[in-house]
C-alpha cells in the first residue's frame, strides 16, 4: 500500500525494534533494536531485507488511524494482523501494539478503536515481550463492545488499560 499523503517515517524507527525480522542472512529478534537502526532511520535503507521493505505501518497506510497515533509519538504501533477470527467484517484484523501507555486513554486512540469495533473489524491489543520474546495479544471486541455501544470512552479506556497491563505480565514465548 502507498503511504497516505504527509505520513512518512520522518525519524520514527519503531518498526526497527518491535517486530522480529527474519530474512536470508539476517535475523533480528522481537523487542530488540536492529543493528542497522541509527535512531533516526536505517543505515542500510537501500539494501534493507525484504521483510523491512514489505512492512506496512498502519499509521502510514490506513486512513482510519489518526495522525496523533504516529508510533514514535504515541507509543502505539498499528499493524495488520495475519487473520481475523471468523464472524468479522474482514479477513484481516488490526493489531494495536502498546509499546508504552502514553496514549492508552487518548481520545484519538479510543475513537479509532471504537470505530473499528463498531464496524465489526477484529481488533487486537498487544504488548511486546521482553527482548527476544514474542508479543502477546488478545481480541478486544468482546471485551469492549458494550462500552462502544454505550459510547463510554472512560469504560473503553479502563478496560483497555486493564487488558494491556495483564498482557504485559506475560507469560511470553521466547523467540527461536
């Protein structure tokens, strides 16, 4: 997908540390900064591995993700998840990876998640594991649907904060 107008990385390197990267001759475990990350970009950008070239930041490509959720400012990385559970509007789910709690109760985040849940998109919350461990995720929809129907932003925020806190407790699976 093509990035939305005005949505460039511009110094954001969140995708250089959160996901695992596996490619021929290159391996980076999850929750570990890539050796090629300069802190403001990629030292081998023109030669970066195929998974890096294919990575799509939800903030860059999905119009429903608000400007305020740029990963380096919000502490939230939004990505498409591999598959939605049966019964949702799309075969692809949206995953919000909470790197920090900086935006967990922000109105732009809550409105975005509520809009997706209301539209019957499968929405996951995830917390990255410690260095070298996979993140944990859980489906948000059944836990916040009532609050979304009631337009209860405070209820959504409390439930989301509780879910993310529990995810952060693990247990996390070590990456191989």
